[in-house]
């Protein structure tokens, strides 16, 4: 009970800070809408293949996530609130709270990006369930990988470009499986054909989150 | 604390296994003829040359055609708008790049995978024993 209360407190603190500064929210909104409008103007009324559509959607999601999510731990470091958190909470509470907050952010981002993408490009989805599941699993994996790396990067001297650099190679399995599953959903293939991709996405999300649970204590106390 | 690490490691290994088992099939890049027909776009198909089916080069149209058996055992005709690649007969594997066109595969490139003359351990041994027995002793330093 205690643990859940602590996690919830960290989550609510992050949410409140975010709603006051709107750092991640504004940058995500700007990036998603800006890049989608750019795609829209560049492509025009031409119909795109499912392969190109899924690639575009995941490019928008990846870069929006790497811009918006790195903030959480860096802000603690810059404002000097790290010690306070270290004194008052256990590391796992901090991690779970931050993960929850990042999940919310990525969920929002994915919903926004996918919704705007499908609406603006006028894409019809033959398999909406598969698309939703692929994007949801991708979002969990994205949040899991970003949370741990953001905690690592916050300790480094030059924080700005470090997170995307570290994140990209780690995310290759997620991106390959995610784009492939999205392509299959947009092409209207049956679920069974996307089984490999979905299992890969589950494996990626589970592996990054359980690795974070093991490793976070060491990162946090160092 | 300790239990958390152990459980975490077990979960990590399990999920990583799941990831690795299912990821391999997506990155290999090679397809069989059936998948190539499904995608309808460019594909790499790996297989072997079927020697006992007609293999010919049409000089007037500049089309080389042969039959190829992919990894699942499906045999399809391959048409290639160029002369026969060098070393085609020695190939242990053929990779064709192109797309399915009806029942035949229209290849734009053919990669011929020949057995390497440098990695053949048995052949090397044989050569080495031959050359050492026949090599003149004087003036040869072998290091």
C-alpha cells in the first residue's frame, strides 16, 4: 500500500509539474502536427502504400518520443530535487511513478499521432484492432526504454543529444516489429500473420521494463 | 531486495528470449516464392538451381531463364534480362532479386554464391600435402 501511495505521489507530482510548464505537451503537439502537416503537403492527394504509411507514422512517433520524454529526470537534476526524492522515496517508487507518467505521455502522443495521421492522410484501416494493439505495445516498449535511458542520461554532462543517440540502437527491434505490424494492419492482413511482430513487441516491452526494475536502483543511488 | 533482482532477471531472460525468437524471422530479408508473390513488390528469394529442368539463354531477346527451387521446395521459373552470370553452374546457392510476374519470377539481379576456394579446408590440406611433397627443399622458407 505504502509503495503504491509513493508511486502515485511521484506520478502526480510529475503530472502537476507538466501541466504547469507544459514542456513535453507543447513540444509533442508542435512536433506531431508540424511533421504531419509537412507530410501532408509533400505527399498531396496521392495514395500511399501501407509500407510508406507505417514508416511515416513510426518516424513521427519515434522523434516525438525522443524529444518529449527525456525531460523527466533531467528536470529533477536541474532543479535539484533529486536529493529530496532520494531521501523520501524508495527508488522503485520513483521509477514506477516516472514510468507511469511516461506511459501516459507516450499513450497520448501515440493516440494523437495516429489519430491525426489517419485523419489528415485519409487512411482507412481494415484491421483497427490489430493497429491499436501494435501501437499500444509499441508505446509501452517506447516508454520502458526511454524511462531507463532518461535516468541514465540525466547524470551526464551534455544531456541534450545523448538520449536520442542512445535510444536509437536500442529501439531497432521495436521499430522493425512495430512498422511491420502497422503495415500489416493497414494492409488488412489477418491477425495470425502479425503474430511474430506482436510477440516481439511484447518481448521488447517486457525485457526493457524488467531490465529497468533490476538496474534502476544502481542508477538512482550512484 | 534480492528477490526482486532474481525475479527481474528471470523475467528479463524470458522476455528477451521471446523477443529473440520472434525477431529473427523479420530481419532475415530473404523470402520464398510464395511470400514474394504476396508482397507483390521487390523481394530477395534464395534457393538452388534445378539442373534437370531446361536452362537456356535466348540470344535474340537477351533473356536467361532457369528453374529455381526455394527453401520451402517450391520450384518457379526465373527470367533474367541479361546473359548467364559467371560461375552459375558452380553455385551452391542462388539469390534472385526482383518480383513475381504471374507464375514466373522476373529477376533484375542474380547473386551467385559459389563455394569459396579459400575456405575449403579439405582441399587446402590436400594442396598443402601435395605441394610440400613436391616442393623442392632448397631455397624455400615456410613460415
